[in-house]
């Protein structure tokens, strides 16, 4: 694919500055690796020092950075978003090649759209439905009565248990497990009774799910992942959880059962949300934090403890373990001080 | 499936109260979603306020909650357990349909019971054994000389390495990896020498293992998971670990090498157990805790730090990092106080 | 396999002591489980008390432990390394049996070496290359244009996305996902724009990767895992990360995007490295630590908080949350002390 800078400017509604209207662009790259046929971008003002050295044909940047660029640039309010759109134009994903691989095993009552693609090694259960232009990658297993929406893509080896619904334009990476039984147990005299999971799992439209993430089905009702939710790799979402639209979670997040997460929340990597709590809309949770209580809408909570030099940390941690002793000593000092002062006042 | 309330009472040894002996029950649901043909339950006294509004035909509850229910109910000591049993009766799992899918690849010396089922895409190695009524889901890989016990079920895409033994009535969810080599390394001048893992892995009877969990084989002896152990998703159990009967671990727990976990322990989600320690029987470990030392039988340990408002937490964490400075200032105050008092006493 | 003690001594350059030159050795075991045909080892001086009781034919140990052994032993500077070499000799891995299983699906332009092995259920994409003596286990998916180096082994159900390069003698365990798209998002007015991942992933020679670990491809450049790197299970490595040669990471480590990890680092289990930081060569990171800033070469950092008895911990954690109050009280005491002393001095 190749476009002139002028075409890119018009197509993505950027202002072309510094000339180069007819310059041909064939690729995208970062500031320091771009060659003379590449376009690059500057979103972080700290990287302005790299502008002078870049070999890129053009730079996408905002009007505040424009003056720092000596050469062709596309000026726009959100340079990274425009760069992404240019990248998609120059490096488009191949369209889905329809067809069912002869090595796939499709139940007789399953319905696969004509325009869909099912790769080798897939196993698709009774009454399952695969939507228009959906792409089921190699080795995926789709359970009975589950449905994959139009234009969704499952990469390799995704497992979808029975009665799971996946929306449209949703992308699911390799190794993901959707709709396994939740972890419900009842204690009995001898051991544990497993709680049957009669609920399902609903995944919205435009969702991304990263590699080896697991999302369990509900106990009596459904587990629900809203539209536009973006999940990174190795995330665990337990039974009966509800995640609101456009919420984003970085890798290794864990959410315990029956917790509700609002819309447009930002949840940092390795954060752990306890069960039966509510995270309000637009809340932010710092990476590695343990969220033991509900968070109000718009709230921003954290319990990150950054590492420090290990010898010093050993003393710090030992002192934290005995923090009550510090508190006692302060109390004792306060009493002595009061007595002394009282004594003097007399 | 449909049963009268009277039949359910007799079958599960509950006392029928509030009439409705002939009422037909066809489903189970929660208090707030149950319809007029459903049975529901009340285990948490806080939910008693929902009793008045439920449309359920009957409620399973204990004698203390009985007076709060105006209508048919089944009275029993453990309402949730009885509810689970009713749910299993009304929504039974389909019995295993025996047979080996023609797309499965079975080594000539492998032995699959007549009553077992092996789905499409499975690969079963030499001398492996699949027990009576066991169900090996699509895409599973069973290594040489491994054995799956009677009535066990492997969901899709489970990997069982060679020489792993899985007991009876054990259920293993999709993506689980059993018996990979442990992480054993010997430092050498240039790089690392990988330690061969000659031990095996034994999984007991009535075990549950959640999606994408990994359990490594032992170095020289076996890694062992006892009977009735229940493991949630994305758990990591390292080489040479021994887990006692009926112990329960929530999602994302990690256990380092050679640690021994007792019987009937409760291990909260994301807890991390260091290597070469011993957790006594009936111990409890709070979610997200780092267990660096052994825990005595019946012990209950924690190092959870719940998140607080992020700005406040930033100051808190910074102060924690300098907690030794607080301790020094307290010590200085104590000395000054002693000197002052000493001075006055003279 | 069987060797005499004398042969083992000569082959691995150990000094035979205590006789037994002609003694036949057929197996390896630990000190307490070894039988009379086994060889064992002693690396940890604390276990010397077990020397008297071992039934092993011989013990591999260092010269400091030699005097504690009454019987045949092989004396060497690094007993564990020698033991590992003996174990590999006595229990060698079977050589790779070349051949492509008829149930594998190989694209017409893919190149599989004559000496390589591809198991049932594999799907290998266009222009992929499988090197000499490489072994692709059952159910693996190798994307277009990806390459697996000579003598490397992929265990069952590994997913390799397109344009990923894996080096030689590298071992990848079941369920691993290599080269999925990184988690790159641009916020837009309504929801999120997914950043295309045009970079690749390069894995070096002699790397080990544990079960269900995920390593994402880069955004514009490659994610890179150096030679000799050893990764345990369930690790997450995000896009654009660079890991230096011979670095070791225990299970459940998470590394956020664009972080650079040096050579020969030791990263403990469940450690979490934030994005865009640099870990110097030879650094050590304690298990479960959150690394929020760069670490200098040779540095050793930690933020582990070990669990304590839960009731006591509850008070500790509550006090930590109010640590600023302690600081304020200390400040107040200091002021009062200064005023008192000032008063007295006047």
C-alpha cells in the first residue's frame, strides 16, 4: 500500500504543514527507526528532541509540537489516533477468506454463515451459530448453543463453553477460556459440594480479550462483559461478575465472584478486586492494588507499594509488622508529655 | 424435569412448611429472579427482606428464617447444600455418551474403556489409560503412560503430560496443563543448566481444577494433589508441592516449589506461597497475601493491604518507605524525654 | 541405562572416593528415597545428617561434605550440576522421531526439515519454517512466516502467531501463546481504538518457556527474549519488552509494556514490573514485589510483605492506612518538646 502525504492529510482530516504533499508514504515506524518512506508520530512532548534526527518522510503531531518539526508534518489534535488510522490503512488486515476447513468438526445442527471462516481443528457443537464474516481460528472449540457474532475473530485454540454469547467485531486471543464453571462450593461434613453453574456468559460487541484470559459463566444468572470492554492477557473474571461498557483492564487482573465493575473504568495490571463489591463508573484502580471495598464513581484507589533496595526494605517491612509498637510508644510519649506539662503547670 | 414440592421434601429430607405439597417445581433461581415454577433458597439472613417479594413457588431456608417466609418453604439445616442438590436433580448433567470420535488419535497401546468418551481432536499416547465413563473433551492431549480415572471429565484442550495419574470423578477445565517440567535450574558459569524432571504428578479423586491452571511434575518424586481438592482458574502449583485432601484455592494462587499444604486449608485468591514451607491442616490464608513462612495447623494469616484513595495512598506509601525515620524520631523523643525527666529528677 | 561409578567419575570429571569403582548405577534419587542401585547428591550442608541413612550406592558431594560420607562418593565442586548431568545420562530423553503426522495440516509453502517431527493436530501456516530435529507437539499452531529453530521443542497446544522467530534448542511448554497483539489502546470520544501490532517477537536460543505463559508481539518493533532466558509458568510479558540473555523469571511474573530487563537478572515469582522502566544487568527482584521504577545494574529490590497472624495483621494494616496520623503525632511531640526545652533554656 502506498499513499501520498496529501492523500493521508485529506483522508484523516489533518493539516499538512512543511510541504511534501506528493511525497509517497509506504510504512509506519517510530521516530528513531523510521526510514525515508515512513510516516511517524509524536504524542509525547518529551520526545520532541528526537524530531531533528528522524529520517521519516513526515511526522503526525499536534499544533504545539509543530514548531519543533523542520519538514513535512500532519497536524491533528490526537496524533496517536491518527497514526493508528494511517497504520491500519497502510497495513490492512487481510479480509476473511470464507470457508470451513475439511479438518473442522461441525455438528449437524450448527449454523455457520456462508461468509464465515472456520479453520482446521475446530470443533463446533450442536446448535452453535457462527455469524457473518466471523473467523474461528485453528483448534477452537465452540460449545453447544453458543453464538459468535458477525465480524468477530477468535484466534487459535479458544475454548467457548456451551451457551456463551459473543457479540460482533469482538476479538479473542489464543488460549482464552469463556464460560467454564465458576468456583462455587458448599461445605459439607466431608469435603465440598460443587455448585452447578446454570447461568451463561455474555460478551458484548467490540470487545478485545487477551491471550489465556479466563471468564467463568454465572451460577444462576449470566456473567456479563459489556460492549467495548478491553481485556489484556491472563485476566481472571469469576462467576456472576458484570463489567460495564468500555472498561479497560491490563494484564493479570483478577476479579472475584459477583463483583460489579462500572463503565469506562481503568484497571491497572495485576489489580485484584474482591468479591461482592461495586466499582463505580469511571473509576481508576492502580496496578497491583487489592480492592477490598466498593469504589465510588470516578474514584481512584491504590495500594501499590513500590519496591526499594532489598536490605532497606527488609528493615522497612519488619518495622511495618511492628507498627503497633510505634503507635504505643507515641502514646506513651504523649502521656509523659502531658504529665510533665501538667506537672509544670501546677 | 419436574417434581412436586412434597417429593423434593422427602427426597432431600427437608420439612415442608407453609403448604404447597402438590406444587410442581421445574427450575431453580435466585430470590429476585425466580418465577412461579421455580424454587429458590435463603442462606444469608441479610437477604430476608427479599422473601416478601419473591415470586418463587417455594424457598429453601433454615428454621431461623422460616418465620419470615409467608408461603411454601423447605426447612433444612444447610439450605444452600439442599438447593444445590435440588438444582442437580432438576438440571441433571447429560450422561456421558460413550465412543471415540474418528478424528481422535489414539496410540495402539492406549486403553480406552468401552464406556468412556473421547472427543474430536484428542491425541492419546502409548500405554495411556482412560477409565470407565471418563469423558475426554475436544482437543485434549494425554501423554504416554498417563491414566485418567473412572467418571472423570476433562473439558476441552487439557494437556496431560506423560506419566500423570488423575483420579476418579475429577473434573478438569479447559486449558489446564498437568505435569509440565518444573522450573529447576542449576547456575553454571555461562547460563543455566535445566534440571530434568523424572518425578510425576498424582491428582486425587473428586478434584476440581479450573481453567488454564498449571501443575508441574516433580523433580525426583511426584507432585501430589490430594482427594477432594478444589482449585479455581489460573493457579500455579510448582514441582514437588504436596496439597492435602479437601484443600480449596481460589483463582490466581501461586505455590512455589516443595511447599506442603495441609488438609482442609482455605487459600484466598491471588495468595502466594513461597517455596519449601509447610502450611498446617485447616489453615486459612487471606486473599492476595504473601506467605513467606510456615503456618501452623489452624492458623489464619494475612498480608492484604486494601486500596485507599490514591492521593492519600501515595502519601501513605511514601511514609511507609520512610517508616524507619519515624522510628528514629520516636527514639530521639524518648531519649530527650528521659533526659528531661532525669534532669528534673536531679 | 547403567554405568559403573568409575565410568561416571571419569565422564563427569569427579574424584571417586570411598571405593565402589565397579558398582553399577542405574538410577538417580534423593537422599532419603534412593535405593542400592541409585546415585544421589548432597548440595545443601544442612542435609548432611541424612548421609548416614541413605541407601544410595553413591553420593555426589563437594569436598567439604566428603568427610561426612561413609561410603562411595563422587567429589566435585558443583554437586547439583554433576547430579543433573548424571541424571540426563541415565534417563536420556528419547531422540526425536522424524515425520509429519497425517493429521497435521501444513500449508503448501511451509518448510519442515526432514529430521523434524510434527505431531497430530498441528496447523502450520504459509511460509513457516520448522528447523532440523525440531519437535512440534500435538495441537500446536504455527502462524504464517514464523520460524522454529533447530532442536527446539514445542510441547502440546502451543500457539505461535505469524512472524514470530524462535531460536534453537528452545523448549516451550503447553498452552504458551507467543506473539499475540499487545494491549495498545488510544482513547477516543466513544470508547477505545485498538493499536495495530506490526512488530514481531523474537525468542533466542536455549530459552525455556513454562506452561500457559504469554508473550506479546511488539507495536512497531519486536518484542525480544534473549538467549538462555528461562521463564516459568503463567508469566505475562507485554509488547515491546526486551529481556536480556540468561535472565530467569519464576512463575506468575508480569512485565508491562516497553520495559527493558537486563542480562542475568533473577526475578522472583509473582513480581510485577511496571511499564517503560529499565532493570539493569544482574539485578535481583524479590518475589511478589511491585517494581515501579528502574533498578540499577546489580541492584536488589523488594516490596514483599510477609503474612502475619490475621487478627494482628488487621490492626497492622489499619495502622498503616493511618500512618500519616502517627507522623503528625510525632511532629506535635517534637514541637512540644522543643517548646518545653526552649522554655527551660530561657
